[in-house]
């Protein structure tokens, strides 16, 4: 699977060789996660150069894939002596690294557009990994609900959820779990902290996990107890849920990101809430939790079958409350299919 990705990328790029150092792109090409290494593809095949920390594991993982594993010996220029032209992902390189490579006299070709195009439409095995990551996230969130208690901190709830995702088979989290209680929910990317949970609090949890190196992403917002003081919140929640579900109904393959974003934004505008929707509707999900395509008011990205992205409308009233309802979704046969599927009706624990 991974070696076919290496062949695919090499085939898309008009260059003698393709050199890849960026960690996420290495993962895409090799199927394994490492903090160091270079993947070099040319007409003779693909080689993964890494150091002693990863040699044994890489040899086992890449056996019979067609990708050779060789211990890297510096300097990098020695790997490129026989080429006049090399493709690298320019946007993912540090300036000093790019300048050093350019100083060798090699003609530089940008490989990043090819990676972006290839990674945005998932192969069947990639979709299966993402689906499993979504199932684990759903299962962990459902299990979490019965263990949330008054007096717990945001940190404690986040730690418990992350433990449950690991327990159910995740290799790690997609990103730092966001847990926001009460007024903290009005900050879309609140930094999870020591705020303690009390009866009547709004709870917003943004979470996701990795399986097979691929991510899930989900957000749920609910009430911890009923204190009769959340009329405005409940009305707004209903409108955000309406926008979320309308996206699943109306967004189809061939739409631009901005057209899809407008489905949710226009819905919220009907209730005077569009100005409180302060971020984009969604983003691509794969090896990275944020990748192509982007579903935003200015995005011209074209949505295609096989893409995986988030559907996450939200509204945020500073100092009062925030609401976000997010699922990981994919496009299949022109229409949206939800991959995360835990209950989205307003819960009161």
C-alpha cells in the first residue's frame, strides 16, 4: 500500500528523483512513523534512508513492499550526486535546508502539489483506517459520559477520554484534546486547564484519535445538569445542529469549499448567528488532522468522492457559551457519509 503511494507520487512528478523528508509525507510514502529519515524515489525504485533507531523496525515493516531500507550516512548531498534534478516539497522545508540543497547546483522541482492531490482522495485502505479511528473515538466518548463527575477538572476529563481511546485501540490522539467547561466553551480552541466542573455547566469536547496513522476529529457539546438558565444556549444549539445536518444533506461532490461553507453559514444567518460562526466549516482529514481540502468562505478547493473532511459549524458568544457540533465525513457516490456517529441531540447529563 505505502509503496504504491511512492510509485504514484514519482509518476506524478516530472523529475529524475523525488526526495522527501517531511514527517507526514514520509508516513504517506512508507506507512511507518519516524522522526527522522529521507525517502528517495527514482526510476530504479524507492529507498528509505534512516538512522539506527529505526533500522530494525523499518526493515520489518517494509519487508516485501519494494521499498529498500538503508542506514543514512551524512551528508545528504551524497545521495543526490548522480542527479541533475530533484523534486522536494518546498512548502514543507526550512529555508536553510532549501538553500543548502539549491547550492548544490541541482534543479529543484516542487513535489508538494502532487502530494496534496494524491493525499486528498483516500485509497480504500486509508478510508478503512479513518473509519476505525472514528469508531474508536465514538466508543470512547460514549464510555466517557458515565464517568464524568462534578468537581472533575477539564484536564481530568481530557485524560480519561484519551485513556479510553487508547484502551479501545488508538495509537494516540489526533491533536491535544480540548475540554472546555462553562464560559471557557466560548473560546473555539480553548486550552484545556484546571477549571472544575459544576452542575449547570456547558461542556464542549473536541477530540480525535489515530489508527494506522490516520486521524479522526469530532466535537460534542452538552449540558452537565439542568439549572434552567440556558434558554439561549438551547435555542442556539438547535440552530447549529440544523446547520450541521443541512451540510450532510446539501453538500455534494463537485462543490467548492466556499459553496459548502455557505450551506451552514447561510442557515445560521437566518437566525442572526452567522457573525458568531468565527471559523470555517471544515478541513480535510487524513494522516494530518488538518489538510486539503479546506471548506471555508474563500476556498475554491473542489470536493471530490473519496475526500474526508470535517463538518463543524459553531457559534461562540464571548464570555458566555460556545457550541460546536463536528463529525468526520466523507464523500461517496457524490454524497456525504458520516464516519463519526455518536448522538448529536442535546444531551443533559
